[in-house]
């Protein structure tokens, strides 16, 4: 007679709920209990993508997974081979959720409502008879009480968040924030709030940390994909320096130094009688161009034809290597992603199973895996949740075949 498995999943976020649903479907006779310390499940999913739920990404144009997974790239390569972004789309569409793909390859529900995803998962949990325990904080893990335990508690800002693992000797990588915007020195950016430059390169001088994408100016400093990606790549570096560092911006990110110099020379020749304030590269607004001219030290009354070599060199310097000072960090809206967590050295990255405790699994942000913005963090949750469910199911089958 086959034994009915008793399974505890700790954390009712994306990874935990997805694992529970797929596991219960694979092992219909299993007793699956889902524990959540808060009053609601999937709270983070409800606000992701600005409340629209950036469900996944097509991964088109991604040459190396490390571009989007600064930590955990090898694990995610294996997880995606088991449950890919295409599988995610097919899974939700089979559940009746129509999806749309944006030009930037981000995938959203057609309804543009994150609650459609939340409600669909909660409906499945209830329909499958999964026991959802809300407002129930798990403070320690009793391996012997359950056949399988899956930890999906998400990222934690402080090491104390991993308290439930005390006594198990599970190594933890120090958690630090990973997805945030930059406070920038001065008040020049306050008059530019809402200005966007589409293709910018941002990097931290003296390091290998660099990114490219659109940049948004805010009243506190800088945001947008270019900054968010850079914050992810340099998460530990910036944390160690108390979020104070020089920041270099190439405002003409898609062009080489030679191309920018040629552009300026052509503008000097073709727009000789025009004021430098009235003619400028198309990627800038007049307000931002005015601020950059001030940084270049070029008078507003100057005409393009009167610019000398020193003027052109100062223009070039600011356009391709403009230096700012990061003075702190700001969270990215209501979404909070951390770098750090359960060390990947402690698990089998193919099965997400603890090397020390075969009946213990980890999935989602509780592991030292995180991604840049664009649907990649949620895809990690879906993929890892599915990997754990599949391995528990497969191992159960093997045991019963032997018996």
C-alpha cells in the first residue's frame, strides 16, 4: 500500500503556492499544508509590475543568463530547462489567463491586473484541498514531523529572517537589498523629475559593474531599468560602501566616443548660427539639455558655430562619462528583492534539495538567487517551485516502485 505523504510548505508566496498546486496535482493523495505568517497569501505578487503582474519574460535577446540573474545563474539554467518561461505562459493560459507580451519582452496578463493571477492561484489551492494556514508563523523546522518540508519564505533584509533554520546548520549568505534606485548628490535632478533618456549606459568607475537601458530622473535621483539593473549587479559592492559611490553615466549609450564626437562636429557645422540651447541631440528634453550644458560649463548664449575644441571636448566628456555621486538608496516602489539567503553550496542545484537533510527543500528568494527587473524574479519562483514539486513526485514514484 502506497504511503500518503505529509508535506509542509513554509511561505505562501509565488514559489510556495506554485509548488503546492503542482505537487498536489502530481500527488493527489498527498496532504499538503501551506503556512503563511501574514494575513494574506501572495501579497508580493499582488503588487508586482505596478499591480499589473509582470508574470515572466520571453528571454529573447538574453545571451547569458547572468545578465538577468547576477546570482544563481547556473541554478536557473537548470530550473528553466525543467520549467521554462514558455511553460509558464502555457500553464497560466491553460488556467484561462490570457497573456500579452510587450515590446520589451515582458509578459503580463491581458487584464493588466495582478489580482487575476492571485485569485487564480488561490482558487486552485482551495479546489485541490491544500490546507492554507494564514497568520501562522513557523519559528522552527521539525524534520521528523513531516515527510517533506519546502521552505519558500522569500528574501529577508536581515539575517534574523532566517531564524526558523537555526539548529540545522544551514549556511546563509548575508542578505542585502538588490533592486533599488539611487539617491544622487545635489538638487539639480528635482527640476527634471519625469525626464527619461531611452538608451543610457551606467557604470561604477573602477569596477566591472555596468548596465544599459532607459534612465528615469526623479526628485531623489535616478531610477529606470539602467539603474535598477546596476543596483542588482553591484548589490554587495554598494552595501559594503554604505551606498556611497561614484556613478558614471554615458547619456549617449548606444554610440561610441567617435560617433558622438562626429555628431557634435556636424551640429557645429550645420547649426552654426543656432544657440546651443535650441538645437541638441534628440534623446534629450530641453530641460535636461540645459542642465547638461551647465555641467559642461557652456553659456546658454553660445552659438554652435562659435564652439572651440575645448568646448567640444567638455561636451563629449559630459555626454559619455558624466560623473555623479550616489549618496544612498531608495526601494523600488513596493517591490523588495534581496541578494543573499540560503547558500547554493548547501543544496543540490538540480533538485533544490538540502545536501544535509534529504527531506528538506528550498525554492524562491529564500535562496541566494535574485534577478533584475522584467519578470525574471517571478519566473525564478515558478521554475523553482515546479522543480521541487517534480522532484518530490519523482522520488515518491521511485520509492514505491522499489517497494
